[in-house]
């Protein structure tokens, strides 16, 4: 900013703007700053390449795993979430039921009981934060597209969203998806759309 050069904060803006800044000989960047920015830009490109290669590896693993493909049939579950779920859970039979798996991921409400009265709070957020986040983001994607659909699951999502709001609906759908993922892993069956 000292030199009158401003690039918005988003990473995509940086990828597009930094080469233009480096190529512009009319700006007042010193050679040391130009060299520093060029080195940082090369490092960014290197990291982008590593991420792209890892993404390809994940997709390859997903395609080669029959279980991962079955999990990927669920709306809101992609190769990244399916492979991460298999990796994190391992043997689905270590949980008695889907709710136990969902609780392990931190997708169930906290319970506060006093005087025989149970009060449900926010989600516990225990367990694998990365996997929980992926499940919630996948659910958010499904919910954003559910308004244009008329199948039973989409109608349930629409009613849930109108009743509790977007964020709670995302967590509820993530919870439901976690239970479905567990059921598919534990039973060895195919996902059936109801």
C-alpha cells in the first residue's frame, strides 16, 4: 500500500494480481521487494501444485474403493468426505448404532439435565473437527439446492430449514448423513434414496 499497490485479500485475487504487479516496471517497487514477491509467488504456485496433486490422489483412492463410491452416492458426500470418513471411522462396528457415530463426531446436541428435566444445547463439537466440518459443508450445499426439488428428502429439508433456520438445518442434515454413512459401512449395503 505504501507504493500505491493494492490487491484484494482473496487468494484468487492474489494469484491474478501479483504477476501483474511484478511485470509492471512503472510501479515504484524496489528490486528487493520485487525479488521477495517473486519468491513468494513461486512458493504459492508450488503449494497450489501440491494441493492439486493431492486432490488427484484422493479422487483416485475414491474411484478404487468400492466402499468409498457407495458412500459418495449420498447427496452432499464427495470423494474427500467419503475417504475421510472411512479413514477416521475405520471399523463401523465399533459403534453400536449410527447415533453413537454421530455423537463421536460431535454432531449431536449437548444435554444438560437438572431436576428430571433435560435441556438440549448446541452441538458438542467433540471428535474429528475436519470430518465434522466437511459433513456440515456438504449438508449446506445440499440444503442450498433443496428449494428447487420435490422429492421426500428435499421436502424434509425445506420444512426443517423453515422451522429451525439454515445453520441448525445444516447440522441436522450432517448428523443424518453421518448416521447414513455409518449404516452403509456397518451393513455393507448400497444407499437407497427414499
